[in-house]
C-alpha cells in the first residue's frame, strides 16, 4: 500500500451502481454509505487495494457491500 502522504482524499468505488466513481473521504474512513434520492442506501467497505489516479496519487478502493432501504 502507498504511504498515507501519497493517498488522495477520495475513494474509488468498486461494484454496485456507483462502480468506478470517486467519492470524497477522510483518510481513516472504513465504510462509505451513499443515500440515493429514492431512499436506497449503498454501502462500500474499505479494502487493502489502492488504485492509481490520473494525477499520479493513489486512492483506496472501497468494495460494494450491499443495498438497503431506510435508516440503519
């Protein structure tokens, strides 16, 4: 894994409806929940993988962890 100074403050989302998108995160984030306008919530979980970004930095990959409705 890249040193934390080389990591971007974005996650690359892997799988699910947001596959391939970047999402802003804090560097110590372990999971990302994204709420859609129709109430669906999609969860992405941190992996040990990193992906190179076009600007040369690296981003942590977050893998799709499922979908649910309503508060959790």
